[in-house]
């Protein structure tokens, strides 16, 4: 009698409004967010519920809109570099990488080999951070706070590594157009290894306490299924697609940086529910740890980390357009950059995976869900609002 | 990519072809042909993933460039379709029937550039902005600094000097005319 | 003379409750590998909340919600004996107090429902519906266990039930009627507002249930109750199933241990959805309770 | 203003016609009043001490700085031991941490949340953005000076400030509270018109009543 | 789902018995990482106030403000960056771009205030607790956000240039010039340093943009001698260039030359435009050197009728008769002069004032007279034997070479002096020696040690390349003359110090270290002076003098209100100073001739 009944799916009128009588007293309008612990970041969901069941959802974004794409149009190519990382707070490095790569491509810069390796290292470290944050959030959305305590702790350890490598905790501003800002500090690999071990031991605990947990399974298995038919229609990428059995992984599909030289397989699952998505991310996290080890053991010890730049104060890039993508922890992250020969970008468009996941897809999949599951569903898509609205 | 372009030109009349990388190319397309071409690319050529849809404001030319970037995962190819539309009363055919996610992009374009996509769901709802009553902010003729100065107060007390002028004044301020 | 002594009991229990809940929070924090709040934090929070300068009310019922809640806790405590064999701390225990206790366990939630509903906040309303339905399901096995115990000892007086358990650990209901205790302890988990049965207050899933609109002194009153009520409830459990307490140290120890049961489970599990927890009670706890009743 | 917030006549099932003014019906419109310390100095001191040692932060991550709040509340920094904790509802919180820039859309929600908090209440501004616009100084969608719209007790420099800096900020706030100088709520009440005028000058879509607790 | 799924979560409780990982005292125990980008520091001794940090800052967080106790001097604007932490985002681009490496970051990160206005501060001036923090973000030496090395200038090799007076410096091609111009950060420190205040960053920008016509216009706004200054300017601008601190200064001089080289002369004249309508006023200028011609150019453009009296057969003054052709080809000079004459300036060559025409006549015929006679008389060392006919003055020799007179080239010679003129004469004579005898035997002696030579380093370098034997710290004592009156060489002592404690010129020698440098000719190149005999006794008497020079007011006007004086003869030898002087007197004269405008 508690099974989900998808036949209740309410029809919509041609103009997109619900074909139900909201004043009938049967329905309740409910806002989750922007001030709400069950929301990642600062966004809002407007739910129409009938009993415990959601019949319609509208996501409201824009609370974090700063107009990056506009601001970049009045900043020189180098001046854009510090602001791009702010587009996605928990995993800022992809912005830096995609932007730098796009600029380098259009400006015709070749960056040194070592910089490629360090960039890959940074990106994988960022992925670890992002996934650790996610695991805590996913367990937290079900009320299991202790996982978040552990993962945030090891994430802090990773932030320490970030700090000693890049000089900052959150906004690293390290992948600069032309290379990276610095080489690894002395003894970095050793300290990283310690951190990786600590993360692994915590992940083993997480495995026992979260993934082998009867209640967690009860909540997560079979809930929030993404239909494989939706993948293309809603532009689903990354772990959300991989959990549905489609091995979409830019690192494999269109390898960039030094990924062609690293050994790994894309992690996939098949059930496409909350549990599988969490599990895919957990395994992807383990894969990232492995990749970090591979990188640290193989990266060149010395060499230039930056290519020679023209004077960045009046750096002009000839007219052109390009799109550079990478696989971030949430899916395909990309920068579409148009230049017009001036010292400023003509247009930058940031394609964050959350853009499609948390609006079109989420609104679709939350229908007929239980209100209690809404937060967990949103978290399971692993979306970061700032990259939606930029 | 060249091969794809050649096969496409047999069926559609296409504009300029730009090969950016081995796996990325841009093709200029007329607005009226876009929908059919996209459908063909999606259904026949394997470009099933809509990567992004965005606009570029070529203010000088009085045109918006709409870029539809689509991806063929099997072949690892990206294709950008450029559509130039007039800037005044800009309007374009909606593609939300091809990709549900496109509706979101179209909402953003409507809000940020003022481009209309008749028929696209919830197009007129506030998307990112709220209570916005100035020009669409992503248009090139909207000056964000000026708007910001006029709207949000700054903390007073800032001043700066130009090193060159300051030096001239300090070193030669009362001596000579030059 | 009973009244001053009862008030003393109340005073001891409230303070103990404040310290113990903080201690258990600290223990839970340890699992999360941190220190947690200072042990006196609850006092500060309460003073702070009483000291807020503004508060708003949504009407009389809103006001009365925490009052009801608190009187539920006070009533529960005062009508069952705290210390067995002590004239001073027997409170207002009387022959039929078991029934009254059952009533008081439910009373607070009902009061809360009325008060929170008055606030007009949809989250409160959702929390209330969840709370009442889960509470009902959780109370069922407890009621069954109580029946079983009452049948077993042929009395409805808590004092007599405690008396019947004296004379060694093995005389406790825990060992004489394990099925009833198992059913009751399941219910206990369900009523302690800890995972996996805390969807009522779940901050992530709907913040934060009934107390959404409560603040300042209303909230402080509820905090008082939050310190008092679990202890009072545990006193009932202790008396019914764990042989009662002969002295304050024994009382403190037993209450702490029984309270820890809920923490022990709560810290490591996520929470059930409300219908899942109801189903859990119906499938696991209720049959046990029925079995206990039947077997007695 | 949204349609559902406009005044309208509704016909009840029994045929009665009643006028509904959602803004008046849903919110209380009475403005805030200055609430001076009500007790003798020594009690007020005790209260201030309790207030300082029990900082309940509203769990509203308004901007990027929110990401450093999580380490703050977890094992590494464990702010709980300083009497700091998160509350999910503004009603129960008395500290509002504005974690960075505020877009106009968020500012509106922030004001609502702030007004729902019970006094005395405190505001901490995190990072450059709250001081003078930060790196979004030329953005069309973010405010520059937080103190134009809300009374701010403490600012913490950084972009974004580290958890340690946050803790230092909270320690500073505690000192201010203990000294009895954290009277932001009263400042807001005393200069209510000024704050409202500032708020309304940037929030074009003003569909709230003037005070909405 | 199995029983283990119920039990395994309880393993979490093992943490109960582990120590918490919490940092005990996070407020004091946690320094930022060694590279942490914390609060700013600024080394006041290194900072030059160029404002590049302000330019790069995308947040508008940095203001350049004057600081008490730090005056503006050449190469230091006296401004210091003031940072608004209500804007900063700690990206450290300002540190990366800092031209001197003075701006760094500490690893401190805690700053809490109640008053938001306190977050503006001037690092290095306002004392902060992190000023002495050792760790923190610092830019690596090799990591610059712009090229630091100067684009190499194509030059003739010593072998290729030594036997002729062909110009050594070839000039940049367009690509090289663009790359060099690209290095400029447009700070403008050079502008005030340049006596003529040329719009240097602007014309460098014109090079970057390839807009040479605009470049020419900018040049002519402040300097009609672009060809000359593009080659032989003393370029004090480059000495104050911000880029010189962590790399080579921008080749400002070469870029100027590049601009003027790119535009044909007719186009230049067209770009400058026509002079103003005639005013009917007449101005006479004595001396067609840079100062005189600059004044002439300015006055002509203002519509005055200008006549220039030049004693020599060609214009250019010292730039023609003092600078060898391999440094400044005559046709370049001719081009500059042609542009000036195209403005309507009349130059009367071979008209020596004092002999061909008197000052009194000029005073009577013209509304104003400018005395710009330069320094054409060489100074003498006055050592024993310096009156020997084979002891010559460098300026005289150079003038003779330019004029094409045949000179008796000695097989070996000694040059006294360490300045540019000494180098010029040494190198010119070396060329002649090579042409005549196939070998070079030139010795150059100077009082200063090599590090303090007055000549440009590049001159010294090239002289050495050209086989000039340079001896430093040698004080000339006597010209050695044999009994037949034949000059044998120069006797020098080692110099111990040049100045006394009060910085007065009082050389001390070590007589023990005596050398005799062989030479059939000795050339004195230790300075020049003006030949003021043309003034006539009456005028000389009337004028006010200041230590051997005519006393002038800041605008170049002498005590006689019809007479102005400009250029080397009042300011000492320097082309760009002469140009600046020319502008100054022109403005002053114009004001004097049109009084109603002056009051307006």
C-alpha cells in the first residue's frame, strides 16, 4: 500500500501549468529552500504535494547569480583567471582547467609536460574533495550525520594538501593560463600518501556504516531511478549516467591532459537509483585515489611549470571559438569561449553538469516521490547551485 | 569531421565550416534549417547529446549568434551549429521537443539576451533574475559596471593617483611649463 | 509533604537530564571523531533562550503547546516512583499509575500537535502528521508490552511491578518476560526521536518538524522538557522492565544505560521514512508484543 | 508583485464574499521596536554571557563562504565546543552568517530570514564581498555593502576566510556580546526607515510587507 | 539485505575509543602553509609605485596613494599601493605581476573588525602583525606574467662595422618592435623622467597596435627630433623603467626610432598638419641644434616667423658635429631638420652671429632672440704639455671629421676621458686608423673605475668590441714630449679616489703606480663649454651670469627680456634636455609675444 504509484503523474496543460485544482484543498504548496538544510547550497524547490507525495516541482535558481559570463567580458584574459574558480565552489579546479585550456587553445600556447601532470593531479584531488563532500551530504540527507563528520575530516586533510601545493584551501587559483603556478613542494608525495591512506581507512568505515546499512539501503535502493531513456533528453553525464550503465566519462571518451597515459576503467553501475549513484561515486573516489598514486609516481620531477607568456596586461587573442570539456565529479564540465581579437573574451559560456541535472532532470524525477526523499534525491544528483546560475 | 560536413551538405544547405580541432568543428546554419538538421544529426548521425545552447552578441553586426553544441559520444565528435539571427526582436525556433533540457537553456537565453523561443515551456517565468527591469544583462550594450555603480552604493573614501601624472606634478609641478 | 519531595525529584531529574543528554551528545560526537559540546552547554542554551528579548506568538494554543509538552513530562515523572523503596521519591505513585503513565507518554505529543498546528507553518503540520502516525505505531508495541507486564504481575501499579522484580537481576522483567521487553525497547527506539525514527524532526527532510516556529522561552520550555521527558520515560521503562532503582546512583546509572540504547542505535543509522518506520513497528515490534501478551 | 499576493475577493462555498489581503493575512506588519536591556546590570551581564556562549547560526548558506562552515562544524574544528551550532530555522537562530556576496534575489530572502530571527540577533559578514563588494564589485546582481541593508557586528577578511578566521570572528563577536555592544537588532529597529529605504532601492521585486516576522 | 547490514554499522562505535582528531587550539596552532596566500606585505625599499598591481587587479582593490616620507624621485613615483580588503580576492596576480618583487604575501589570514572601513591599508606603511611573517606566497624569479628579456637589437658585428661609419644599430623590424612594445606595462614612470615628458606608454601602445601614424603624432607632440632621439637619446626613461628591476628595461629609444622609421617623411609632415596662421611676430634663433630647432619648430607652428642663424654649414648642432655618423647617420638628422623647415622655419647657414651679424642687429630686427649655441669648446686638462699641437680637443676633432676635413690620423693615440664623447672620438679615430693603417691603437684612460664610467654601458661594450684599450682609474699627469717636441704619450697615475669627503672633485693619486701610454696624439674629452664671445662685450656686461653660465629664469628667459637662452649652453650636454628646453623657451616666447593670451 506504500508502493510508488506512477500512474498518478499529473498532466500538465499546454502552457506548462499543472492540470489540477490547487485550491481544492487536496494539495499543498511547499517551499524547500533557499534557507533549508536539505538543499545543497542556495537554491529553492517549490513543491506541490498531495499527502506525502510530490505531484509537481519547480526549481528556483539564481540566488547565487553573479553574472560571471558578463563580468568576464570586461576582464582581460588573465584577469578572468581568478574569478572563474568562484563559479563552482566545492570543485573549483575544473573552471580553472577548462578556462585555461580554452584560452591556451585559442592563443596557440603549448604548456610544459610537467604542468599537464600537475593539472591532472589537481583535478583528481578536487574530485576526491567533491566526492567526499557528496558522501557526507548523501548520508546526511538521510539523517546519518556521522558519515559527514568523517568525510569532512578527511576532506580537510585533502584541503591541507591543496593548501601546501596551491597556497589556498578552497579557491586554489593555481591552474593559470600557460601552466600551473608552481611545482610540488618537497615531500609532497609522502604526505599525500598518508592522506590517501587516511581517506581509504575512512572509506572502509563508510562502506561498513553507510553502504552496508539496512536502513540506508531501505531508503536508497530503488528510489530515484533515472530512466536510461532520459539520458540524452536531459543531457545527463557523469556518475549519474554511469550509474545507469552508460560509461560516459570524458576522461575515457575524449582523453585530455595525461589521462591517456593513466590506467583506469570508467566506473559504472546498473540500477540507477540513489544507492547505485552513491556507490558509483564511492568507487570513482577510490579510482581517483589510485589515479593520484599513479600520477605521483610517474610525474616528471623537474621541468618548467609555465610556458612563456606574452605580457598579460595587454594580451590579445585572435578571433575564434572553441569548447573545452573535462570530466568533473558531477559530469561533463565545459567552457565555450569566443574571442574576437581583442584583449577580452567576447563570450564565455560555462556548461556545468548541474545545469541540466538539477533543473530539468530533477523536476522530472521528483514527481511522485515522497517529500522525505526530495532532499536525498537532489543530493543524489550531486548538483552545485553556483554552477547552474554562475 | 570534414567527411560529416560533406555528407551533410548533400542534404542540407550549410554555411561556413570551421574545423577547430580534430574532434570539434563549427558549421554556420540558417535559422530555418536548424531544427531539421538537428533532428537529422540526432537521429541519424548519432549526435544524441546536447552539450550546450548559448548565444553570442555580435553587437556591431546587429546579430546574435546562437551556438548549438552537440556531441556524438560513439565517435567522440563535437559539432557546433552557429545560427545568426537578427538582434532586433530576436526570436528562434524552440528545440525543447528534441531535448527536454533545451527548455532550460532557452529560458536563460530569454532572460539574459532577450531572445524569444515561442512555445518553449515556462519561458516567461523568472529564471535567474528577479524583478529585473533593465536591459537583458548579457547583451553587449548593457554595461554592468555602470549599472552596478548606479544601483549599489560603494564604500566611500577610495581615491587613486596615476603614477605618471603624480610624478610630473611632484617633480615638475611648479617648474617650467612643459 | 509529598509535594516538596516531588519537586525535589523534578529538580534532580531536570538537572540530571540536562547533563546526561549533553554527555550522550558528547559520546555521539566521539563517534564522529570530535569532542562535542561542553557538558554544561544545555544550561547556557536554556538561559540564552529564556533571555531573548523578543518572541512572537501565534495564539493561545501555540503558547500552550510547550506547556502541554512539559506537563506531559512532569506528569509522567510525578506519577511513577523514581526511587523504589524511598518514601521521599515515590512521588504521586498510586495503584493505577501505569495507565496514567501510558496516557502521559502520549499527552505531550498531542499537546505539541495542537500548538504546532496553530503556528500555521506547513513544516510543522507535516511534522505533526508524521509524528502522530509514527507515535501511534510506536506506542502500540509499548502498550502491548505494558499489558503483558500488567498481566504478568497482575497489577496496574508501577510500584508493585517494581516490587515484584526485586531480589536479583534475574527477577527483572527483562529476564522474566524478554519478549515484552524486546517489544517495549523497539517502541522505546521509536519514541526517542533518534534515528532511524526521527523523521518527525528531520532537519534535512523537513525542517524541523513541529518545533519549526518555536523560539525563545517557548523553545526553552521545550528544551526543559527534552531533558525531562526522556528521563521520565526511562523511569517508566526502568521500573517496568529493569527492576527499578533503589537509590539515586542506581537510578542515574540505569537511566543513562537505557538512554544510551537509543543513542547506540541512533548514531549509526539513517532514518526511516515515516511509512517505513510504521511498517517496521508493525512487522517487528507489534507481533512481539502480541506474542508477549499471548504467552503471558 | 505576484498575482497571488494581490488583494482579492473570494467567494466562500456558502456564498459569502470575503476580502483577502495576503500580505496582511500571512504576515505581521508591525515594525520592530527598540528593546533595551530589561534587567539589572548583573543579570544582563549573565544573559550576555549566555548569549555569547550559545551562538546558534542560521543554516542559510547565502554564498560561497558556506563551504567553510562545514569543516567548522566537523571534527577538525568542532565549533560545537565553543557553543556554536547550526539551527535550521531562523526562529531559533540568533546569529546570521552572511557567507559572502549577496545577490539581490538572496538579499530579499536574507532580509526575511533576518527579520524572523528573535532579538538580540547578530550578523557576521564573511569576506571581502560583504565589506565592499569584493570581486563582484562590478556585478549587476550583487550588493556591495552589507551594512546598508542589515546591521553587521563583525566582518572577517578573506576570500574566503578559513575556518580558523571564522572562529576568530566568532570569538570577537563573543567579546562584543559580552561587552553589551552587539545591539544590531536595536540598531535595525532604530534606523528602520533607513534600512528599508536601502533595501527597497535595490530589490525591485518588493512583494513583502515592510516587516515580516 | 542481511543481518550483517544491521550489525556492520555498529562498527562506527570503535571511534568512541579513539582520540578525536580535533585541533585543540585552532586559533593559534594553525599557521598557513608555506605558500599560503595570506595578507599582503610590501617592501618599501623595493617598491617603485609603478601601479602595475593596480592595473592587473580585476577587483579594483588597489589604489595608488602618496605616502608620507616617500618623495617622488626618478624611477619611483612615490605612490604606494593601498589595498581594499573589501575587494581583494587573494589571487596574488598583483604579486605575480609586481615589477620589483616588492609585493608579497604572508601566510597570515586572521583579521576581524567591527568597522568595515578599517579593511583598507597600505602594506608596508601601516604596521600589521604579519609584517615580519617569513612564510607566504612569493613569486618565483623565473615566473613572470610577461617577458623580461629585451628583444635583441640587430647590430653590425664589430668586424663588419669597424672599417666604416655605417650605422651600427639596424633598428627593429615590425615583429620585433611589437614583441618589445608588448613588454611595456604602461606604468608611465618614464614620462616624468623624460625631460620632454614624451607620451612614452602611448606611443609604445601605438607600436603594439601597429598604428604608426598615431605614433608619429604622439612623438611630434613633444619632440621634433624623433630620428635623433630615437638613436642617441640618453634615455633616462629607460633608467626609470619599471621593467629594469627584474629584467631589461623596455627599449624605449629603439621603439621611438622604429615608429619614425616606419612612416615616410612626407607622411610625417602631413600628419603634423599645417602651422597656425601667421602672427606677424619675428623670432631669431642662434644655433640650429636641437634646442634651437625645437624652439623654432614650436614657434613656427604657432605662426611666428622664425629665422635660425647657424655658424656651420649644416644644421643639427652638436648632434651633427659631436656624434659620429655610425651612431647617428646624417640623413636621419636631415630628415628631422627637413620636417622642421617644412613648418616654415628659415635656417641661415654659415652665419656666425658676432661676425656676420651682431646681437644688436638681431635685437633690433626681431621680437625675440633665442641663444641656443650649444657647447662647442672643449675643456682642457691643463696638465703639463697639454698645449702641444698634437694634444687635441675631442669636439674639435669630431667637428672636423663630420665636416669632411682631412685630419692627420695618428698611428697610435690616447684619449683622456670616460664619457660618451671620449668613446665617440676613440671609436671614430679607431675607424680612421683602420682605414689608414689597417690596425687600431687607441688607448682610453679615465679617472673613474669601470663601474662608474660616465659613458653608456653599451658604448663601453662596443668600444671594447672595437679593440679600444680602455684603462680605468688612471689620472693624467703629463703629456710626455721628447726633446724634439714630438709627442710620445701620456703619463698617468693610478687614481685612489676622485672625490673628497664633501663630494668635491679632488682626485688622489698613487704616484707609485705610474704608466706611460704611448700615443702620437692625445685627445682630451673631459667636457665642453659654450663659446659666448658672440654676445659682444656690452651684452656680456649687461647679462646676469651664474657660475660661468647665463642666468635664466625657469622658462629660459635671460635678464634681458628680449633674449632667451636654451639648450646645452645653459643646461649641459643632453639632446633630450635641449629639446625640452626648446619647448620651454618657445612657450615662454609665445606667451611674451601674445600677452593677452597669457592673462586669459
